[in-house]
């Protein structure tokens, strides 16, 4: 099982969207600064997740949420919950 996740930086208004098959390990990597794209904005908390059957589905969903209509939908949905 793979998960698409959204992280929110505790130190500012930075969000990270990714996918993984081990969310706990991946969050730890982000918080330790092992992910170049998110290193400058450490510490993080998970604010959204979705489960997918396989890596391919998770990758497609991640790309959708990072672009265009998918990103607009994600932002609006998280804003309604005061998470964005």
C-alpha cells in the first residue's frame, strides 16, 4: 500500500506533497533534513494522506495534486479545514 501525503512546515508557510510506502520513515527523513526539497523548512507534520494500491497510482495522484486543478482542489479542501 502506498500513500500520497501533504506535509506542512511548523516553521513557516511551506507545504510538501509526496508519496511513499512507509509514511513514518519518510516523515522522519524530512524532519532530519535528508530530503533536499524540504530540508530548508524543517520540522513538519502530516496534514493529509490518501492510500493507493500501488506506486504507479500514488505517483499519478501526487503529480495531479501538485498541478493545476488538483492543486486548487487540495488547497481549497485544506483551507476549509484550516490546515493550509
